[in-house]
């Protein structure tokens, strides 16, 4: 029973830690499926987290925070789009630039506005997306196993968590069951086919990066308004890159993306749980090793176990008409 | 008097300093097949891309069915009933046939109903025009002939009355091309107007009603096909008289320079592509290998030239054995006097982003004359390239130009110059004139005959039966990986055709 309780706790924190990854990876999925590689997920998430923290601190409303985060992330996504779609620039360079801008400007603006060393003020409960108790969570708490699963694992997360999980089937549906999705997938594979079919390549790709902006905004909001009570500098801590790894790992497909993010979240939760306690046989595991595990896993698994991850064929290549 | 489907008036288009189209007038009658012929780079594709709204003309006007039309995007052209089958297919490789057909013409925002509607409409089109394709097949699993059919279905699904086909037979086998022509005839019967862009004179004569000739961005002439001849069209295209028949004297074969015995080669999937093939090529003769594409010719060439390992068999080059199953590598074979003009100049023969002078010696770059100690001798390389440009009439005569910017014919001349100027004993040539214009074909054929007359052993593989027949001193026919027959150059097209189709030796002889 004690082991079961520990397991539930680890799984519960797995969910919490997976959500920013999941939102960011789904964000990347829209952009990359349209043929625009986005290494700037990290930066957009960070800027979103800051905007959410700042707006929530000023207005006292979590929803205002979410709106501000989406706004700023969409803005940065459009900058990336302008550089890589309209001006046909190098998508990696543009993405890296956005990461630097976000890392630097959030600290500068944070210090200038709130004077707390780059943080935003600590937020009260109403200005955050708090835990939602699902109906009957308290009532069934004492039912063995199922009760605990329901009340601990399924209930008690923020609105953004439930939204993130709902976005998985929604994204699948958009991608494979709508006209927009068909065109989005096509433009990432062969933009010339879309162009000659009489559909604007640029407009499609812009819509895709806007989706990316909205979702990275949500991911950032989750970090500063749900997981924490305010913005802390560099709080994304490489999650944008792990999300990219998850996206590749999952071969740019929505449902596998969810499982990849849950796996990486689990590794993270497990690392926190065993910190300081020696494992049987191997002894003390350095925390750095556990942090590196998602990346190691991606490389190892992609190298042989799950076959080649074929990115969208036109990914990373600006569309230029022949000649 | 037939109705006019399309009229172009004074169309001009420049890309930077290059005038792709100059003041072009063209009238296309409804319900006809209209051929547009010209050498590579004459501006045919540009003109059609303007008609399809892919490019915008700098000047000029387009009338469709007698009314002035503003075609600024492909969707404008589609709305006017114009469809286009591009030279490089505009298909999404990992989509199904159905998804490709509806892309851009889906109707509603949700796919369920549009897919169902497309499926029944596609079935009707397939029935009406004999264009069978499995609607759920994935494009990358389909052979090119069927992919092209999907492109035609795409245009018909959008309600095209005017169908433009850009070099449609470049990727097809002769049988597939014949099938395509039957489909085009049928579309014409149904009242569709067809514009066929090609540089193959034979296709123009076989299928078109009218033909327009383009040269260097201008429209030089329009004729009724019945009232013109291959010779006249060739002269109009090139701007001078062209010899369509190669002139060559008797061959005087000497000793065997290349001998292949019991060669067996498998492809990357493990399928036997070359099955126990033996052949000899003597000094001073051209041996042609005829066959429909995909019957093992490519793998045979790859194995002989050391690009691909053979499973079993022996090869001797000028009396010396070559270890094909193991260590033979192309550099070693080159050093021993085997030159190779690969079938695919874009992916194998040339590095397109390189300057011309770099490609003109690539593969021979270890030779002392191109080196200066451990470094490349840039001056010597460029001087060598200029010499080849002069001798092979490569245009434009600029050895610093990026290779991708040369036309197909001139790119092929770069490869030929590189290989022939090494003075090899044995020359292996694959598809020497694929995608090459008439003027350059004449030149390339003459050079090959010259090589033969200088006492080289030439092994020629081509899917162009005319080319094989006019150049070869002996013809071997390959079918399903085996050599199924040997004939002299006097063998009739019909006889060779039967062998190529796999009809047994005895039956073919009767």
C-alpha cells in the first residue's frame, strides 16, 4: 500500500511536469508540420511565462495573464514567421535569436517593472490557475486504489492541465479530419503542390505559427500561474528543447507526442523522488544523469529502436518558386 | 472555323537579365491537341506557368474563350477551367491518391463529406477516361506512370477543360507513353483542349493537331501538324539544319576490351535485377543495350562501373580481371581506363551547385595535372575546363558558372567532355541524351561515333530505341534482368520491341 501511494504521488507529479512539455510539443507540432522548424519554443514559452506573471500581478486576474501570454507568444511566433516565411531566412537562426531575446528581455523588463531581481511578484490564489477538485473527489478518497487514483491523480489539477490533455485529440482531429489540417500537412511535405492547387503557402504557414504562438503562450502560463506563483528568471529551464525532443521522438504525431511527454515527465518526477536515496545495485545516481536522460533516450531510441523519424519533407526549407 | 480556347497576346517575361518569353502570340483552338515544341530553355514551361498563374507576365494579355482573363494565381486559372500537369509532379508523396486529388478543392472545412464526394466523383472519372488508380494508394508506392495519372485526375476533378501537360513523357516508358497518348486522344474526343509541351519531335507528329515552335524565348512558327515534317520542325527549333540520322561508317572491331561473364546483381531490396548476364565489347565497336526502363540495365551499369557490388560473375577490363564482388571501386576503374557517363547526371554525374570547372574534372581530381602539391591547381583546372568548353561547344562558355545554371544538354556535354577527354579504353554510357535538346543530341551522337572510330570500346544503354538502333553495331536486348537476344543494327523496331516486351526469342524471329 505504501508503494502504491508512492507510485500515485510520482504519477501525479509526472502529470504536473509533463504539461508544459505537452503544450510546447503540440505547439511545435503545428509549426513543424507546416514546414517551419521552430527551435524557439523555449523562448516563446519563457516570454509567455513572463507576460502571464506580469499581467496577473498587475491585474490580479489569471485570465488576463493567459491572454497576455498568448499575445506575446503569438507576436514572437509572427516574428519567426516573418523571418522564415516572408523573408525566407534561416529558421534555426531566427529561432535561436528569439530564445536569446526572450531570455534577456524578460529579466531586464522584470527588473525594471518589479525590482525583485527579474522575478514577478508572488501571486495570490485568485491570480493563478489553481487546482480544480473534480466532483466526488473527497467522497471517494477512501475507496481503495480507484478512489485514490481518482482523487489524487485525476482530480486536483489546474484548468490548463485538463485543457492540454483535451488538446491532444483535438489536434489529431484538426490535422486529420479538417481541410486546414490536410493543407497544413501538405504544405509541410510539398509546398509547391499546395501552391499549384491554388492555395497560398504563406497564409497557411502563418496560420500554423499563430497556433504555435497560442499554445506556447499556454505552456508559459502554466509555468508561472499554475506550477508556480509567479515568474522566475529562466524558469523554462530547457523545457522547450525537451519538447522538441519529444516531438521528434513521437514522429510529429499528436497521440505519441502525449506519451513521449508523459515519459519525459515521468523521468523528471522519478529523478526528484529518488534524489538523495541510493538505488539498489547502482547506488547514488547523480541528478545530472537523470536530467540528461530524456535527451539520451531520444538519441538512443531514434538511433535504432523505433526506426527513423522522418520529419516533414519540406521542413526547414523556405518556399521559393522554381527558378 | 473552330472556336478559340486560349489566345495569348504579346506575353513577355524576364527573370533578372534573362528574357524567358519575348512578345509571344499564340492561339489555341478548342477541342484540339496543340503541341508546343522547343529546345530546353526555349521558354515553353515559363509560358505555360504564366498561363497557369504560377508566374505573372511582365506584359501582355490572356484571353480565355474570347474574354480577357486576369490570371494572377493558380486558383484563377483553375476557376477558368485550366489544369496543368507539371513536369515534376505536384503531389504530396505520403498522402493517398484521394487526399492529393481533393487538396485545395475540398469544399467544406471538414473532410468527411468532401472525401466521400471525391471518391464517387473519382470513380466516375476513372470509368469515363480509363484512368484506373486505387484511390487509397499512397503516392510514393505508385510507379511514375500512375502518379502522372493522379495529376491528370487532379486537373479533371477541378473541372479542367483545358489541360496543359509539361514534358509528360520524360519519365515514362514507351508503353506508358503510348497509354498516355490514348488517354489524351480520348480527352480530346470528350471536347477537352490539350496543350502538350515537349521537345520530342516524334510525339508532336504522333498526336498533335497543331504545333507551335519556340526558340530562345520567342514563338517562331505555328503549323498544322499534317502540313509539316520532322525535318522542318527540327530546323525551326534549332535555327539551322539538323542531321536526324547519324552518319557512320563500317565498324572495324578489334580485340575484346570489356568482357562480362555470368554477372548477377541484386538491388537494395534483395531482388535479382541482373541475372547471369554475359557480354563482350570489342575495341572500335558500340554495343547497345535496349530494353524498357527497369529491366536491370541500371544495375548492370552500376555493377560494371563499380558503383554497386555484384553477387557473382567476372569482368575483365583489357585482359585484366576486375573484382566486382569486392574491392572494385570507381576510382580504381577510372585509373585503369574505364570512363563512365552515368544515367542520372543530376544526382550521380554532377554536383550541381559546383562551378563548371570543378565538375569538369571531378573524379579525376587526384591526377597530377590538377594538383599543386597537396593543393588543387586552380589555374590548371580552369584552363583545362576552358579547353573542354571550346572543344565541346558548351554554352554559355563560362567555366565559373554554377553547373545548375546550364541547360540539360550543356550539362550532359560537361560530363561527356570530362569522361571522353581522359582518353579511356572503355566508355560506359547510360542514357546519353535523356532530357537533352535536338542540337545537342546530334553533337553527342557524333562524339560517340568518333570514340568508336578511335578504337574505344563503347557500351551504350538507352531506353530510346531510335538511339540504340542508329548508334549500335550490335544490339543486346534486356528483359527481366537477362539478355534475351542479340541483333544487328538492321533489326526492325518491331522485332526489337517484341524482344523488349519479353516475347520469346523463337517467336520474335518468326
